[in-house]
C-alpha cells in the first residue's frame, strides 16, 4: 500500500485534474478507483478491510482500508489548510466535496510542475475564489446598474484583484456553460485544465469596467477580440449587431474555408446565447455603453 504522504500528493494532483474538487470517498465514487489505479493496487488491496475494535461497546467495525487511507490523507490536507472538508464546502457550493484552498492550489501546481503564473488562466476552483463566485452570482440584479468601478486600480495587480479576476472569470464562464455566446464554440485543453472560452468585460477593464456578472459575457478568443475592437455589439434585446464597415472589407477577411466569423451574424437578428436566468444576463447599461463607445457604426 502507498504511504499517507504519497496518497496526499496523489489527492492534490487529482484535485487539480478535476478542477479543484473531488467527491467524498463513498463506495462507487470514481475517484476512489482512479487513485487506486494510479498506485496499481490489486483487487485484494482494494477490498481489504480494516477492523476497528470498540472495546467499550464490545463490537468490531469493519471499513475498507483503501477508503480509510484516502480519508486520512484528505483529512491531513484539511488540517494543513490545503483543502476544505465536504461539510465546509457544502455550505459554500451546496456540494459535498473536498475543495482546494489557494494554498492547496499552489502546492498542487508545484507538484505537477505547472508554473504559478498559469494559475490566472486555469478554471480550477478554490475555496477563496468560490466565495467570490457565490457573491457574484447571488447579487441581486440592480435596476440602475453602474458598470464602472470608480475605485478600480487598472494598472496594479494585488492579491485581492487577482482573486477577484479569477472569480469573475469563473462565474461568467460557468454561467455560459463554457460556450462562446456568439458562435457556441466549446472546447478545452487535452489535459482538461483550461477552457478556450474567455470571460470578456463589456465595459473594458481599462475603462474601470466592473468585474461582475452584469458586465461580463463568455466569448471565444476570436469573438472576444472582435467585440473588444468594436466589430460587433449587442442590442438591448441581446441581438447581435455587426458593424456596417464589415462590408468594406475584402471578402477573404474574417473567413476560414467559407465560414465567416462575423458576416454570418450580419442582419440575421440572431440573439446571443445567454444564461437561462435573466438575473445574470449582461446589464443593458453595460451593453448600451459598449454600443455607444466601442462599436463601429
Ligand atoms: Zn465565438
């Protein structure tokens, strides 16, 4: 059987692979077998029982040794503040899962030899980031929304702004089911660590646009760029409007093998694909500002 330290490290690697969360180690949970496979445990090792004798009550409790080992390792991670326990996570995300903390995330990256700079772009959940996501997705939609955050520092990155950034990215990408709101593209990396789709600010960061769900929209890289430079915008009813200047471009601009990334949406009255809940859709005040200040008529 592997040592507890080896299991702890395997758990941290598994957490990173599974986006920062793994289920409790109940029977039938895939994670239990997944880590057992990693250590090449045979059938006998997987089904070995551990007998605990309760002398006072004069009874013997049998539990699976492998489950016990997994639990002990996870418990040690929790004591060192590298993960939160399922009971603690439940309060935040309503899921009974072990969840990475920021400290655990850093440790997991180190174990997997992934540079810490990549942290910014990974969709991995952490307890601290999920707290921000919860706040962002549960904020009541304001009637009169101000898409500008006057106190925002646009040049300096602090630990707090880095966390807020990741919370923003995660809340937006999840709300759009990891798909581009314009073309619907959905794809992640082979190691499933990162999604192609990005969380775009409607009022851009450089104009002190807020990092919240009302000023965000999920877009693939091409449509994110095209939105930022003003090739298209959204109307108040979320129909996609493309710039009339597109017609002045040579026909081979903006198209690949006959698929036209922008003209496809010109004059079609196609609506952007937004979250089902109206509460978390982009706010008209943000969209209007984009139309008046970024979009090229
Ligand atoms: Zn797209």
